[in-house]
C-alpha cells in the first residue's frame, strides 16, 4: 500500500485510492486519499476511466465471457461491507473444494444478470466457523442470503438454497433475499458512531492501523466504550 500512496510521514493513511495497471505495479492516475483528490469531478473521472479502459481492452476470450464473482475477502468482512453498502450478503458454502468452486461459478453467472447485478455483496464460507456473524444459524451447503446488522458485525438469514438446487432455485433464493431485504435509512456518520459507542460496538481490523489520526480516533472510541 505504501508503494501506491502514503503521507509525508511515510505511513499508510486510513484510505487510499488509485487505478492500477493490470500487473498492479503502476498507478494510471494520481494516487491519493480518495477520488476527490485525483479528479476535478465525476465527469473528469468518467472520462479518464474510459480512456484507461480503451488502453487496456483485455484478452478477447475474457471480454466474451462473464466476469468472475466479486468476492469479499471473507464472511466477516463481507457482512461489514454489506452493512456499509446497505445491501444483503450472499454467502456461498461447501465443505468440498470442487463443489464450492462449482457453486461459485454457477452463482457468478446469475450475479451478472440484470435483476441481480449490484444487489448483493458476496463471500465464501469454507467451514462452519465462518458463520460466526450469524450466531446460532446452522450452515448447509449452498447459498445463504442474509441481512447485515446495523453495525456490520452480525447478520440474519433471509433465504437459502441447497447446493444441489437447480439454477432457477438458486435464482429464486437470490430473488427472495433481494425482495425481502429492506435497506436502512441513510446513516449519518456522527449519529452512527454515537450509537456504536452506546452499544459497545468496536471493529477490530486485521491490518495494523498506521494512520496517526485514525489511531487516536480509535483509541478515543475504545476508551469511551471501556468507561461504560
């Protein structure tokens, strides 16, 4: 991350933005904290993205097939992302590697259909322990659509389909999950943080926090929770 963007101190900030070359080694735009720092406005960003896409059209065989399933790193992070994006999470689970890969491929084809595109966060579960955010839910091989909790630490099952389900049954589970999911009203940052402190909510990051201001803010929040 430091190779992409870091502050004057040489530390990685709590946000980083860039568009990288296909090999991931070169920033094709000015790397910064956010797109706002790299582009004058949304129109300028769109123009640059079109220019970059034209420079890297991709291999022909890839452009003719559907993109892969966009996956979160794990279920824990997926639930948190889904809460932030205000959408349901689709969790794909199978104990057998081959069965899990086949399920991912089937769901990937569905995920890019017009009725489903952009409506889910996706994550893979490899064992029962990955379902910790869902509490006492007993996982079965297949797809599970869940509603993330307000703070992205928990989730509640909405619909599911077994791994031996037909493509239409998988689609129906996704359709039911999307239809029954009710987005929360837009979160206000200060109110959300205040509610998190009141409910003793604290997100533990997997990566070390090197941003000094972020560290101070996190420690302040932790102290407020500890005093409760």
